[in-house]
């Protein structure tokens, strides 16, 4: 669901979705924000940028983070082996 919403609601490309980390969607205290801060390596072209998230995307990310013990320093879409994406 999160990957779908990142594409549909946020308008991200596959490369950008694959590069999303928790640091890009949360503040310094670890709380989710309403903005994705794309880094240069994650975006098309030579500059990063900010993409606003819909309420349902923020809620889906909150649900994903609550449903799994996911380290902050890895991809936001990380799934352990043989685990389906939510």
C-alpha cells in the first residue's frame, strides 16, 4: 500500500521510491513529517527536493512503522526476506 501511495499520491518515480529512508520522512526526533525530503541521489537530475505527502500516505507510513521493528537507517520500504509488502 505504501509503495502505491508514494507513486500515486506523492508522484514519485520507481528510483525515488526505492531510495526513500525513514530519515527522509521524519524529523530529528523520529516523528513523521508531512514532507518527503528527497536527496540528490534519490531524485531525477542534480538536485533534491521536497514532496508533500497526503494524509493517507502519512497514515500508511505510520501503520507500516508500527507494524514492524524496522531500523531507522535502512529503506522505509525494507521487508525481511519472504515477507510481503504491506
